[in-house]
């Protein structure tokens, strides 16, 4: 063998060794990648841990009467550790897996027993440690599921893992839903849920999680490392019964008027607490939902309800008096080539008070223009003193910004602005901002900001309370205040609100409003109106103030005809259910020959109790169980009603219940006609009558 051959041989051997080494390395890599890979990956995963937040249970929101408006209920995500200690051995798992599958199939009803069995068996084969069973499981459902085979082995042995989430619900569904609001990630907060989220949310906890095969994260320990702290409770000012009244009345009128949207707000005068606030948007034919809080967010031209501010300004600055005469010129007034018209033409020379009652645009425009055309700043300064140009600083977000023009700084100020502002145009204000002004008049001149939250409680203990912020201690003089109150009452007694809002049982003060609303680029060429009524009741001792605004009603569009019925219905029902607004009957005085209250004849004990409650003297010369009440100059005396067996008793003057009782006991059969008290009986009292005889009773 020569040298050359030897060298080549050595080269081939070296190359072969290199190839063999490379093959060995490749085989090892393939072994690590595909044979030992899952083991090493699992080991790497087991070394990956992190802390995740555990959501706290959000606090509840209550109405002022204790009703639950919003609450969180637990909702669970169910997962399963298929290698848990109690089922680690195959014989235990496979002995019970079909029974578990059968239970799940019967309870959930979404898969067959065979499908559930295959699903669980495959998860077992794949060594799943955090296998998803089901989402959105309620607490009551979980209690049942825990009793299923395998799961009933216990918290750790059965492999059932529960991940608690919190679902927010509104027990009263749509009642005050927009005011209650919501808080969602990446969404502007709405209502009380958004405004008070720092209190309601509570404090999140911490849970140590470990990444397992497949990239899923599983709790290292079933218990939280840092327990979450539940949120505080909010006590709102909403009264659930009044809220229901307001929503029903508003929805009914919106459907009747086929309006685009509307709102109503009911506020307690002295405290500023909002008892009801309803907002509805048309979503279909005859269908309305709460989509937007118009009451606090929609800043628009208010129309004639703004006349209160105009007259307040002129009266307080001694420009005129309620008896001052103004010539309405038949209902038209031309200024700067623009004609201002009254909704009802024909007014001539009338008093300021009457002009307010009939809502004359011409009168207020002429008066404001006459007194302030040379110094419009004097007029707007008073409006600014009333803070009508400022937000109220509400407890919930989304308040609309008011617009009250100023001749010094408003670029759009023109010669028409002043007379237009007088009757509610070229200005913008929200319904709640307008209500706050009317509430100040009812509150003897003290203007306060509306309140939606009364207090915050944690574990039943009050941690913070809220009261109305005073915006203006006195909006005008007492003299002006008295005149304004008389004018507002006159609207309902003799003016534009007389036919719809006037109630003989209690007094109402307020103002109707009808404004033409601009429609986008079309402006005022398209006839769209906003109807409103703002006022308070009872007028002699105000307890509640209220505003109703309805946008773009079809057909009738005047404030009295459209918004008036809503105001009347809510006020009537609130008055009927609030005993504090009734005069105390025990203070009534009956003297001399004053006619006594009418009383039905009947049971002595019941009659005496009623008269005693009224503080009326009763002369008790009576031994019988049933009596006639007789009015005398000295009080009420009671005359016995005597009857003997077989004789017809005297039931005239009695209510039906007592009459039926006496006739029934006498063995007689009464036949009734009419309602009220008995005014006539067919068989004379004291006459003999056989048992079962018919006695006709006429009630009136």
C-alpha cells in the first residue's frame, strides 16, 4: 500500500466518524424533541408561575326605601383535574366516569351520556389538569353538581375546580336602569355604577397560578393568596314605587304621542334628593327603552319654561310688577325683521301675571327687550347669578353643559338674541338644570344641587353621607319669590295648565313649555317640537318638584296637552300615597252650629272610634250594638237600633256590610241595588216577616 492510498483511507475513516457523530447528535436531538420533549416542556411549564387578580364581589345599590336595585350574584366556571388524588388510580376513575357522564347529560341536557363519557375519557388520556367542564353555572346549580359521582369525593379528591366570577343583575330589570348604570372595561362609565366604582368595586385579591401543559393556567392552591375585599353598598335616593309610577306614566304618554324620546324627574324639594328619574327612547313602533339619560345629558333650548328666569330677573330688578300692563298686539311682535308670535293669537293688553299664565311669547320678549336693549349685560348677569350657565356638579357622570349667552363674549350674539332668550331660545339647558331653578322657588329661594346618593355603607355601617350642595342661598328677594309663586300657581288655576293639571284635592304650581326644536341641517324648517311642564306640589307647602319633557310628539305638541298628563298622573299617585302631605284632620275645629261630618249608621264601636279620631264630641246615650248617628249643636249623639226576633230591623243610613249583617241575623234575604249607603228598604222597619223573606235595599 503506497502512501497515497494510506492517506485516502485515513480521510475516509475520519469522514465516516464525523458522519456517525453527526447522526448520533441528530438522533439525540430528535429524541429530546419528540420523545422527551413533553416531559421537559411540562417541567418548563411547571416552573412558570404568575399572580392573577381575583375579582371582588361588587357592592349592592339600594333604593331609599331599602329595595335592591343592583347586586352581584356568584357565577362559576367549572373545570376538572383529571389526575386528582381521589381518581389517580384508573380503576376508580373508569368505574365512575360513566355515572358522572350520565348525571351531567341529564342535568345539562346538551350532550348525550356517551358524548360526555368520551370527552372525560379523552381528557384523562391527555392528562388534563384544568379541563373546562362548563361556564356560567349558578350557585344553586353548583350545589347540585357537587353531589355528582367523582365530584362528591371532596374538594381535592374529586378533581372539581370552581372559578368564581361575579354577575351583575338588576332585580327590578329596567327600573331606573340608566341611572343605576354600568361599568364595563374600555367604556365610558355610566350612572351610579360608574361614578361610585371606587367604592362598589372593592379590592381585588391575588391568586398564584401555574402554567400547565397546553398553555393553560391552573391555581397552585385552591385558596387565594390574598383574599379579595367586597365592595361597599350604595344607598341611592330613588324610591322604587315612585320610579315605577314615573316610568309607567312616561311610557304610556310616549306611546300615545308616538314621540321620539322623553324624560321625567321627581325631586324632593327640601333635600334635593331624586326620587324618580325615567328616560325612554323610541326603538320601534310603540316600543321604548332606556338608552340615554336625557334628563341630565340633553342640553337643549327649553322654550317657555325658561320664562320663569326672565320674569324673576325683571321682578327682582324692579323693572315691573305683576300688575304691569303689556300690549301683546294680538299675538305678534316684530323686531329686527323677525316676527315673534304667541302660540294662541289674540292677546291684547294684559297684565304681566296674566301674560305668564297664558304663556305669551310676545309679552315676555317685548318686556325684556324694552328694559334691557340698551344694557343686555344687566339681564344676563342675573342669569349668571342664578348659576344657569354652570353645571350642577352631579354625582353621576354625563351632565350636559348649559349655554347662556353673554353679550361680551358670545360671538353669535345679535340684536335678536335678547328677545329670543326671553322665551327660551338661543339658550341651552338640561331638564334637571331647569328643574333645579323651579325647585329653588319651591324651596323659598334656596337653590341646591340634586342628590342621587344618600350614603355609602360597608358591612352595614355608614362610612360616608351626602347632602345637597347649596348653589345659591337666596336666588331673589322674598317679595319677588311671593310674586313668582303666585304666577306659577296661576298657570294651573287659570292659565295654560288649567284643563289638564289642576286637581281639586291639592294645589300645583308650574309652567308649561312648548319649544320648536332644530332638526340638524334642516334647522327650524321641519316642524319638530319639545313639550314640557315643570313645577311643584302641593303649592301651599311644596314637598316635590317635577319636570316632564317629551320630544317630537306627533299630533298635539303643546306642553300642557303632552307633558301635563304625565305630571298629573305621577303627582296624583304620589300625593295619594304620601300621608305626610295630607292636612292633619285631628286639628279640624267644629264649633257652634257647624255641620258635622256625614256618618253612616252602623256598628257603635267602629263609629265611636272614627269620631274620636277626628276629635269630635260623642254623646254616648246608647246601649245597643248598632246605632244611628244624629248631628246636634253639641256634638254627635247615638240613637239605638233595636230589633226583635221576627221583626225587620231598620238598616237605613247604614253601609252595605252592616245592613247585610243585621238582615242576615234576622233570617231575611236582602237584594241590593246601587252603591253607597242604604237610603230605602222595601219592608218597613218593625214589620213582621217570615224567615227567608226578601228585603230590597236601595243604596245611594
